[in-house]
C-alpha cells in the first residue's frame, strides 16, 4: 500500500537560504582558522553529503528499522548494510571535517558540518549515530588525551577504523552523574583496571569495525563522592598488545529494545567481570565531568540537529502527501460531482504543514546560529569575541537541544496526522520518525535538566552577560528587519518579549540569591519554553528580513513563492507563539505553586 | 529489565469521586428508565468489570501487542486469548448493559457503562475494541433494523455469538463519506448485492466467533451523488441459509500493519468479487449517513473514553514509577552522600505528573458529564429536558472526543518521559500506550473534522441554544463552588472564558451567515481547543467544589490527601490553561491568515 516517492530529506533551497541569506556563513572565512575555505569548499562537502544521504543512506532507513541489531554469543551483530554505510560516511570526510589538519581534518566551520550532517540524520538517524558518537569520543581524546591515547585510539577513530561511545549512564544513577559508581584501580603500568556496569550505551558494540572505544566515567579508588570524584577513561573493547588486539574484559550484558533509532544498539555493558578491564585516564583525575562538559555543547547541538532532521524529513513527506492525496473538498464547497481536492486545500491541513514548517525551519535556523557561535567561540582571533560567543553558545545550547526535541515531536505527530489512517500504519514512514524523535527529549540531558541548566546556570551566568549579548544580536536583527521593510510589529514584539525574558531572569536570579532556589527553579521548564519561543522568533525575524531582501531582488516566480512562504511562517510564529510569552513569564514570576505543593500522596 | 507492578488502570477512588461526589449519578435513578437501579446495581457492574480488567484482561495486553493478528489463506487469525477474553467481557453483560430488557439488557445509564468500559480499555484497548464495535453495530440494527435483521443478526451480536464492524471508509474516500463508491444492486428477494472495497475495517475478520456482520455504507444503483445517495447495509461475512451459514463473498484483501491497537486487526475488505455478496438495507434508502450519525455521539464518546483510559493507565504507571525510582536530589541539595530521592521529589517530575492528572481526570470528568447528557437525552421523561440534553450532548461530543485524544497523546508522552531511557524501551509499557493513543485523533473523525463539526454545526445550532444551556450548567457549578468555598477567582475566570467563547461563536457565526464561511472556519481547530480548555475548566471547578465539600466533611487523612490533590490539579488548570483562552479567541476572531494565504507552492 506504500506509495514511495523521493523525499528531499531537507529542502536544499531552504538550507542555502539559511546559510547564505538569513546567515552570512561565508563571513566565517575571514577568520584565520577558516581562511582556506569559501562557499565553494562548503559546497563540496554539502553536495557530496546530500547525494550520499539521498541515494545511499535513505534507502537503508526502513530495512535497518525493521531488522535491529541481534545479540548472540556475547556479541552484537548490526545490520549488514552498516559496514559500507560507515565507510561511505567516513569517506565523505565527516569525522574530521571540523578538525585541524594535524589530525587529518579540513577545519571547516561547525556550521557547515552541522548542515551537512543534518542530511545524513534525516536519511538514517541510527547510521549517523555511530559517526556522531565516534566523532565525540575522538574529539575528547584529541583535546584531553595523552600522546599514547591520541596515537593509538584517536587516530584510528578519526580514520574510521574503530568506533567510539560515551559510557556515562549507570542503572542506579540515570541522569545523576554524581552517583556514578564504576571503580577504577590504578595499575603499576600507569593504566587502570575498571569494574562496573553501564547502561544505554549507544553503539556499545558492533561488527563492522575491529574495535570500539568507550569514553567512560568512573571513580578512582579513594576518590571523593559526588561529581568531583568522577574521572574519565578510555576503555577499548579490545586493547592493543604489541601488534594485536586482545579482549579487554568488556562484556555486553544485554540489549535494550529501543522503540526508535533501531539501527543503533543500546547496550548494558559490564566492565571488569574478570578484573582484567584496562582503562586509560583522559584528562586530570576528578575532572571527568569537566572534560565531558567541555564537549557537551557540541553533543547537545548534535541532538538538536537530530531532532530538526527527523522533523524535517517527516515534514517533507507530509507536504508531498498533502499535495497529491485527494480527499473531500475545502469548506464551503458541497458539490460532490466536483473531483476531490488534494488535502493541502483544506485550511487545517495547511495549518499542520505551516506549523511543521515553522518548527523545522525555525529550529534549523536556531541550530545554525548556535553553531556559528561555536565557530566564533572556538576560532575568533580575539579573546573578547571568543568569550562573547561562548556566552551566547552556552545560553543557546539548552534551547537548541530542547526546542527541536519537544516541538519536533509535535511536528512529527502532525506529519503522521496528515497521513490519516495510513499514517497510523507501518507501511508509511511517519510513525518511524515519530518513534525516533522521542529519544531526543531524553538523551544528553532530559528536557527537565536543560531547563535547570538554562535558568540555574546559563541565563544568570556573569550577571546576565549572555542576555546582554543576545539583546545586541536581536537589535541587530530588528535593525536589519526594519531596513528590509518587515512588518514592524514583529520587531517590536520580539524586543518586548526579550525584555520580558531578561527582566524575568534577573528577578528569578535574585530569588535564588536570596536563598529561594526552589522557587527560582520551579518553572524552569516553562522558562526554557519561553526562551525557546523568543529565540525562534528571533530566527524567524532574521529569515523574514532575508526574505524581504530576496523579494526586492528577485523576479523569479519560484524564488518569490519561497520567500512568501518564509514570510507566512514568520507571521505564524509571531501570531501564534510569541503572544504566549507573557503567560509563561507570569507562571515563572509568580512561582505558581500547584505542583510544588503537591505531595507525593496527594496524586 | 522490566519492573512489573500492579497497575490500578484507573484510580477507584477517583472514579467513585467522579460518579458520586463531583456528579450525582444516582440521581439518574429517578428517571423511569433507570428506576430499577441504584448505587448498588451500579456497583455490581463496576466491581465485576474492574476485577476482570485487572486480573484477566490487563495481563494479556503485552502478549497481544507483541503478537498481532496473522493473515493466512484468506482468513485472519487473532491472538488465541481473544476467545476467552471476549466470552468473559460478554459475561460481564457489557454488550447489553445500556439496552432495554426487550433485547436482553439491564438498561443501565450510559454513564455507568462508560466508566466500567474505561477499565477494560485501560487494561487492553484492542480486546475492548471487538466489544465496542459489536455493540455499535447491534445498536444500529436495534434502532433501524427490520424484524429479520433484529432476530437474525442483532440478537446474535448482543449475545456475543457474532461480532460486528463499521465498514465506512474506502481507499479513495477516507474521511470524505460523500465520496463512497461501494454499489448495492437490488435483488429479487428484497436484499441487495454489494460490490466495492473498504479499508481500515477494525475487527473485520477474526476466528473466535462464527461470523462477523459489517454495517456497510454503499450507494444503491442509480442513487444520487454525495451524502444523500448513501445507504446503510448489514453485510455478514457468512449469510444464514436455512440452518447453516454460507460464505457471503466478503474477502479479506489485506491487513494494515497498525502501530498500535495491535490486538485488533485493521483490514481491507472486498465485497462481491464473485457478485455473490448479499446485504440487507438498514433504515431508509439514502439515509445511511443519517443512521450512522444517530450513533455517532456514542461512538465518539467511546473514542474519548479510549483516549482517557489509555492516558490513565500510563499516568498510573508513571506515578508508581516516580514514587519508587531513586535518582538525584531535589534542586538546592548538593550533598551526594545523601541517598538519592525518588524522582517524584523533583519539581519538574511533579509538573509532568500533575499535568497528566489534570488531563486524565479532567478528561474523564468531561466524558462522564457528556455521557450523563446522553442518558438524559435518551431517557428524560419530558421532551424539553431531552431536547436540552441533546443540544448539550451534541455540543460536548466533539470536545469529549478530541480533548482526550490530543492532550492524552501529550499525557502519554509525559508518562514515557518520566521513565527516562527505560521509557524509550519496549521492556516498559508507556511506549505501547503512546502508540495506542495516536489513533484517537484520527478515527471516528479526525481532529480537524471535529473542529469543523463543533464550530460549523454544534456551537451555532438553533441560534446558540447549546451555548445557552452550557452557560446555565456553568452557572450552577460556579454557584456550587462559591457555596463550597472554592477560590472565587476560578469561578470568575470560568464565567469570563465562557462568555468570551460565546461572543466569539456569535461573531464567527455571523461571518458565516455573511458568506465568509472560509474565514469563519479557518481556526476551527483553535476554536475546538479553546472550548476544550473551557469545558475541562468547568469540570475541574466541579471537582474542586466536590473536594471542598469533602474536606469539610472528612477527618480521614487519606481522603484529605485525595481532596487536596484535586484542588491542586484544579489550580493548575486555572493557572496554566485557562489564561490561553484570550489568545485562542484572538486568533479565531481576527482570522489570522498565515496558513490561509499560504499557497501550496509556497511551502
């Protein structure tokens, strides 16, 4: 019953618009780090990745979803397609695209890498997962590893010969990394022996490369409790001894049957059952979480990208479906001798499509801006710019992680809804993308944790310096929008909303300083939602400005249609979402206490 | 890894509160139709159903989800447990509980039947599905069938010997019943020969009873186009000839692989491939949709109940999990030598639980009120009361169908989220309930269709008479709340919100009369959302009043905790949801045109 049709995954027109019209990504090439690059070199990566995503990766999505990894005789066997898919992704240069030439990379902006990756994620989230995890592990070793670790582990990870994982979570600890119990005992050779159990280890075993390196949190014997006693270790599944690899006492203890990302195994791993699990310290003892958190922004941007991409591919599918599926006639037409109309003619279907567009393209814009701040934070030549970019990056990251995860799930549900009864069947793909999406509000810090991070740390950091920087950015955007002739009420609404958000932050920060931390943080999830609405409004205003500029320039009908669509989506966001800001602010400000005072036995 | 624990499905304390404290369900026994009944006879049905749901039905949920029906040799084989499960549900008397003694029933109020059914739905939605469909088909035959159809088909359906279906949807028509194409040709014996194809026929075949009767929409040869040419037929899978059943040329052409309700097959059926498919007219020719729509309110209430029940069982599970799962410590506590706290101690987890409670118990309250109006509409002795109740029933039905479906999906997602990574695995049940839930916004009229129904028909019917009746009901509730000492601001907010809704309805109705039907209906989904918030606020105010009355009465600590929880949930609704009403009204009133003017090629 399935009606296969080519799915663009993401709109190329939109991606180019976002990179080169709404943003000015080529401006990054003025930085010394990126001086070898240009729109042409960006295009080399983008074009090859897009083609691979569409032609090679996308067709493997359903087969991998339908045949998840198998756990047999202590080993995990993943989908056989993964061997060539992984090699293909490595060949695209994506493992090292943002890394410097010293480690074999091209030193491209993260912004460009992000948007290229988005195509792979949209095509096959699980397949990309192996690459993303490997990249994160290798990057940790690049920054914090000893020469031995860099030469032995990092190099092979970056070359695609091995894969990597993040082994943080334990069954008894979940999100609470302060409660990690895995132990590391110093050995005479300078390495450590690890013992403990980890859970939800994505890509924790596979059979398409020779080895897997687990970046593992553990406590050195005698270390203090809490987060400061936690260190980071590189623990390979097989350890190098001379020229061979020998088993390193890492056992797969079980496979978790995930409801999505079904091409990527999620495992329970036991370290050191035979007390022969060798690990190597990464960074300083007791600095394990600090090391992880240095990478956290990029990891969370990656989750946000996963979410945007999963929402994007479903949006594209439901858009194509709505254009070709005839059913009924628009409101007011009762003549049933008239042929049925494509469902895109129904106002409510267009509502569902425009809401998806607003979420997907607004989310992508947010992620690209955040990535650009990461590029500046890493590579701006002057420290003041780096510092300012870092503040913005820190502020935007929990939003860029959460907004696409939460609203993306809603967006994916709308894509399913547009397909009606067909959407409810596994003959069509929207249900699979909906399943994939649900993980993004859970992994790399749940939505609740992101809210605490935003309000408790990022927004109040350095006396609100990040908000000050955001205010400057927003004013630059409203000035641009004004010059381009964008509806002035939108700019006013955005400035007003940001002012409300800033005033609210100061107020809540003061309550925290006064010892009322629980009141301050009570509505941190609402606070995060509020900031998400504002941040996405900012990115929609920038897109509206670019669209107006484009309309003034173009005589091409297709371009005109594209820009008009951008303006309609911006209008939607300002009409439907921005007016929610005062309500959310009111909840945060008053500390509305319904669930705070709700005792566990009252439910 | 699964942690099985008894799940109460629904809270008995809450159900009793809803029936006998928030509502006065025993008052229905004053009606002649229910004069044989009392709280005791209600309890007989409720207690036996609850026990069956918990002890027999719930344990079959996961096995049936894991082993969906198989299509082989032209027949569907369902889970083997269904034979005894179906017999068990029939033995509870649920097929005929609301029907009069003439057809073997007890003539209980629908309100009581609804809440009893909710336990079965919460335990195993698919298993209940066979019963619900059979009940609907039998009821249609009872009301519109000839003596032959009642004696032959209806009686066997009500006795549980056969099952029934609703065969409405066709592949090319979906929601657009005006475009039904199945043909019915008169035969000399007074019956008809049917030819056509139907899709998404739930329970369209099974192997645990001898026969299935399809209540089928088709067009008598020569009938006019559109809805007025559609008639209703009873089409059995096997037709009675003398003392035997012979195949009736109904072919199962395919099974749809649904993502939820996996114990209940959804089929493609072909009628009359060999031109030997006999059907019998039900009701008048050309009145097929009218017949169906007479049953539609009850069918849609059933969908709302499905949705509430599916949200309820997940809420109960996540509540139990949050009480027992230790992880981290509440905001402000940094002492990691302190044992980890149950996650219910975290404010954001309590937010997710209270939001679920507000949706689940608010939704159940709405469904029971709506059912009570159905009881009055069917059985009040005087016509004025019946008519008023019918208006209210019509008004409330699209809300009672949609609110639990849409917000219930959100609620189910929160239940999964509370389980963290475990929630994302199929070792735990929240993911299965989330899948089940998604159908409820699609079947029996999508959310978009319910919005059109509410604004285009129900709210504006008879010059707004239904809104007038709702206003009287709301004022009775605010008076009760006032007397009980409920926070007066809530009553004021509710009255104000309803006034806004009423004024908006009149305004939009006037635009429709002026020929601007598209503008009137543009935001009908927002209009439905607005009315949902108001209707649920009404039911939360009634619950708050009952809770205050209870608090004044009780000295029992458990009761006190229960009532305090009700007040906190009511507070939540008035603080978080009711303030959205002006925003939604503004969208509807201004006819915000972002998606209306969005052309198909602008996306």
